[in-house]
C-alpha cells in the first residue's frame, strides 16, 4: 500500500473517531414538571425563584439559553413548564422534590333566542332573583376577546368587586383601557406555543388578549354579554342578543392562537387556569379540549380539581366527535356539556310553477327574492343529476336553478361549488337531513349563488315536475327565521357521546345545552362571507359546537352562584342535572338530530338544562374534595399517580370507593351474560328547599332492568339536613346493550329530583 493511501485511510479513521466522539446534540422539548411545593428551601422567597434555581443547576450544553423556564404554576399545581433535553429531564426527575412529568400536548377548539328557549324571563325566575348574575366573575379560557364589541359595554354596571385581583395586560392592539366594568380582566399566554416552534400568524392573530378568530368573543358574549338590540346573522335570528348572565363580569385568558390552524398547548392552558384561580374568578369556562388521557396525565383535570377545591365551578365542552365513547373533559369534578338544538330554523321557501310549495334550509345571507327562473335537472345522467365535480355543462345550466340529487359520493358543499362553477343561477340540493352547520358554509366562495337544501322526501315531486316542458321556479324567498320548530331540543349531530372513554362508570356528558346555530358577537369589520363580488361583514354570527353550549351552562352556573353564594361546585352541578328535562317540545324523549331516533342519557346526560328549575332543586347531591380523593383511591392509583392528581404528599383513603355521590347512576354488565348482574349504589341527599319536606321515590324502569330503593321515603325536618339511601340495580341475563331508567324523588312542593340510571354492556 502506498504512503498516500495510508495517509488517506488514517484521515478517514480520524474523521470517524471524531464523529463518534461528537454525538448529535439532544433536542429540547417542553415538559410540565410537577414539584412537591413543601420541599421549597426557605432561602427562596417564591416558588418561581426556586424553579429557576433548580433549572440552572441542571447540566447544560453550549446551546442552552439562560432561561429555560416558561411558566411557574402556584394554584393548579406546584410546578413549572420548561424546555429540557432528555438528559436534563432525567437529572431533574432524580430530585426528591419531583412528583410527575407531563409531556407537552396540543389542544383543540371544540344569542338572541336561546335565553328565551332556556325560559329566562325579566320579571320572574332566576334572572331577577340573581340580579342577572350580578358580580359573579366568569373566567373564559379561549382565543381572546374583541373588547369594543357592543356586548361588552358596561352601561349601568356597578364598580368591580374589591375581591378581584386580576388585570388587563398591554399588548399588540390591546390597551388596558379597553377593559371596563364588564370586561374586568384580559391576559394572554403563548410561551408554550412559541417554545414548541410554532409561529403566531401576524395576519390572523394578535400577540395580546385581542381576539382575531372570533371564538372567544362568541363564547364570552354567550355567557355574559350585555343586551344588544337588533343583532342578527345577515338578517337571520334577528332580535336582542344577550348573555345568559348579562350582569356577570368577564375575564378573558387567551391560550389559543392562530398558527396554520387554531392551536393551544397544555402548558399555556395550565398557565391561563392558574392565573384565573389567582385572580379570583368564580367560574372557569373552557370550550376546548386536550387529548383524552388518565386523570393523572390530564392537565385540565388536574387544574380543575385544584379550582374545585377552592370553590370555583369548572365547566368544559364534551367535544365535537359525534360518536359513542368520544367525550372529552370527563373528570367527575368537571361539569361536562353536550350540545343541543333549539326550536329555531332558518329557511327559504320554494314555490314551483305547478303550485307546489316547500320549505328548506338556507343560510344564504342576502335577502334575495327569485321569480320565474327556469329549472334544470340532469335526468338520465347520474353524474349530472348529483352535480358531481366538473360534470355540469355551462351551456345547459347557465342562468338556471339547478336541482342536485342526494348522493353519498359528494357532499352538499361540493355540489354547491359545482353549480357555481357551471354558472348556475341558484341551487336546490336534496338531502336526508336539512340540519346544516353554518360554519361549514361560510368560506368566501360558497355563497356566490342562492342555495336551498330540501328534504329528500320532496325529491320525487321535484324531479317529476322538472321533466315537464318549461319547468320553472315561481319564486325562491330567503332570510326567514322560523321559531317554535319541532322537535326541539335534539342532541346535535356533532355532540360527543358517552360512555366516557377514560371512566365509563361516570355518566358523561352531564348536561345538554343550546349549541346549534347560536348567535353571538364576533370580530367585526372582517370579511365573513362573500356573495358574488360583495364582501360581507357582520358583528354577530351563528356558530355551532359544544364550544357554544359550554358558555350557556357557565352563564347558568353564574346565575345559580349569585342566588346561592354558599353552594359548592358539586351542588351547582347537581341542581342543573336533577332539574333537567328529557322530553322535547312534542312531549317525546329527546332525539338524535342525525338519525331522528330517541337519544339516551349517554347522549344527553341528565337532560337539557332548565335554569329556573335549577334555582330551586329541593335536594342536591353534594360532593367535597375528600369525596374525590376517595374516588381516586378506589381507582387503584399508585402513590405517585395520586400525588400528581391531588398535588400533595398526604391524603386519607377511608372508604376507597369509586361510588361517588353523583346525580347519576351507571353500572356495567358483561355482554351476553347468562346470569343476572347486580350493583348497589349509596347516595346522600341534602335538603336545600323547605324546612319540612317528605320525598317519595318514583322509579321509571325498562324491561330487563330491576331497581330497588331503600328507604322509599325521605323525611326532612330542617334545611341542610342530609338523608342517605341505597339503590340496587339488577340487569337480567341477555339484556340489551344499553338500558336506562330514572329515579325521581318527588315531594309535596312540586320538587322533582331526577337522576338517570344507565346500564351498559361491556
């Protein structure tokens, strides 16, 4: 071998050795670190200074920044969030003060007539009794707020309560002077998002508490907006927009940001909730969800338990997944909200040349009135008849109203685009369900033409008529709001259903509230939709989701808090659940919006919220912090897992039972069991009604289920007296997969304390 070859080999060997000696630098990730606050050395005046010192003591690399700390948490837990390498995390976890580590996760976002639909009246019931929620503070964890919206004016409001510790922070396009006696707090939290390498959109967001996405503005005005006359969604749902608790205060904690999509990190959500607790809110309302996981890994569950311990009511959205086993935010100390429809529809009227008239659904935003227009239907050509992509001939459909048949191969949105592409004058779309979500039909190009969705059952008449010579539409009339439609409410098609995937033994959602086509404030002077060449803006708009249902319940909780200052979060939830109704405005069981079939408590929980009844429930199922400790003990959690959820080193597991004093009953039985399955439940009721009352148990039980209650009568001789009882549930062999009934305690004063009993095969 030549000397030059030897030198080359030696050089290559040296390079390989050098590469092996210089491993690839470790990547940084965000972690939420739960610490034992009792181990803070006395030399540190604050937990934050201790956290900073702890982080600086870790071995570092040359690429380390001076400050790894994102947030210090003092209320949701003792701990912090920081950017760490795996080796730094491993080093930190060896500290005796370390309790638990949670990897960063990302969350998702899940009214004029609805207050009337809820039965709220200015002269009777819970509105005047609560002074419209006066001085109750609702903390909204969301996308921010547009403070100049008329819904947030403070006309006639009293000074901010002295107990309030919050503030309005300065930021991009947001001055503290934007706050007032209605909007008393506004903060933003984005360190976690930025640390994850996400960029906040300069075009679609503000680096402050100011809202750009409208979600937070919408939810805040739904919960506690001031009355605004003449609000509407381009003429639809016109009326006086007001929040459920119009005299309550609002504090906004912005944790959701526009990147490529709306995003939130667990560390930012925790920071927002931590600050809300410190500021002194009475209610925390979250229309968002983090990934479903066990309670000891669930940041929202852990933070919520801390809030509950301090007497703060936590209301969360159940999610928009729609199917069974999809509920989010299902911890038993959280009030979990599903979405229902209201008795209001937005319609257009179609009149044909042969005298036939029919109604359909439309959100077309212009007050169009079409007369004597020719009608086109692609009979004999399947692709044309369903308005499939690129199949309509502009020469055939230009200037005509196009009828598109129902199809599983293309959705209505795609059909709309095809009719528009081909130059159709308007579109009539056949569908099995005419329940549309306005949020799916609000992109700029979707309303270039008038569009109407008609029930498939009208299809035969329409298609027969269109085959006649010179078939034409006599008229199409838009922007019609119809009240009193039935059946209502229904369980919205998108609302997440139980059983809860984390703990099916707790019935979730807890309650149903209006969440479909909810009118509330949005960011103004921003193109909302485009009709032809016209860009349309609005100050109020319709939106749907459990995000919209949640602030309705938060508002009701505020009203109840104003009437009953001393009630616990569990008492407030119990009052809402046991007074909920389960029959629609036709007198039949609430239905599934998508299928039209009867729904079950797995869909609607205890039923639809009934605020006036909730003010005077008669009896409540109360729960304290120790009850939740016993519940967690019963789940068989390890000491480490218990420390993570409870945020302490010591606790007492006395009863060690998962049978919470909950206002609903759930039992699981083996699928296809050849023998009967039985379970007993122990409950305690507290009298919050009249001093003297006698309640008798009334059972509604289906075939295949046997229920016994002992005792059958509860006698109360004073207010706040408690009485216990036992419910025994037996499921017969070969019973159907889902069985449900009700236990109702009824007294002589018209109190009906109702609880669902649900049996699920597993």
